[in-house]
């Protein structure tokens, strides 16, 4: 019994101690952050967030998202784009290879959604690129839909690309996704369409036709028909 208690305490305390040790001083291994680009405290936060993400613990990872959000409130978005966007992108897509994790590293959908929300708040080209990629490749419906809704609601330098990607995901959902996913992606695509320079997207129209002809609720089919009629009047 005593041995089992010691083992349990080790499981609980070791990750916490590891994170605490990472946050005590600026680690020179933060080579993705240009020297002098951000306050030292922001560097420490980025390193602590990295350690928490590497832990694989949902609770520690959720804590990392919270400390990043607190830094946004204190320091603003610009320093955090430099320090933590690469870490968040690694968590979602392994773009920078900053996180030292095994190849079978799995991040819970709830954490992926939180990371996407932070990326949308931070903004910038890298964040937008990750949102677009997530819409097309993430395996979880809730994560894909979150990325689409965030991308559709944020200002964009390339709204036509945003519409194209969301419309592709919307059409693909009509080929086997749940009605909830189809409905929410329709909302995201319609929102993106109203910001696009070229709002007539073939994939969006094909998705609407698939809804009208498919086994969906009467309210969703009516909504799709209304949008088709609106497009026909343009």
C-alpha cells in the first residue's frame, strides 16, 4: 500500500515539478523567439506552455492555454504571436518541431479547440494558415467546425481562399457527415461568402444542392433552398 502511494505521488508531482523548473529562468533553447523580441516574462510563459503541452496531461495542457490567455491580456497579442503561436501550431500541426513529443502524440479535441480559439485571438498569417489546415485535415468534427467558424468570423487578407476551403469542407460533410456538422459548416461558409470578393463558389452551391436533395430536416433543406434562390437572383 505504501509503495502504491509513493508511485501515485510521483505521477502527480513529477510533471508539476518539471513545469515549475522550466518557468524559473529564460531557457536559451527558446530559439524560435528572436533575442529581445518580447519581454522575458513572455519567453518564460512560452517555455512553460511548451512543457505543459509536452506532458500529455489534459489538465496541464488546459493550464497552458490559460496562462497564454492571461499573457494576451497583460502584454497584448503582438508579443504572443512571436512567442506562442509557433507552440500552438506545433500542438495542432507540428509545423515548427518545437515540441519534443513522440510520433504518436495525441492531443484531446477539447485542447485542440482551445488552441484554435487562442490562434484566432492572436491573429496573423500563421494562425490563419493553421485554421485553414485544421478545417481540412482534423479527424474530429467539433474541431473542424470550430476552425471553420473562427476563420469565417475573423478579418482576412484572403477571404476568397477562406471561402474556398470552408466550402470544400461543407460539401465534403454533405457526403457523409452528421446533420449538425453540415448545418454549422453551412453557416460558416455563408458567413465567409458574404465577406469574399467572389462569393459564387461552386463547392458551396454543390453543397446546397446536396442538402436540398438529401435526407436532411425540412428546416435545413428550406434554408439551403433560400440560399440557392438568393444566389440565383444575383
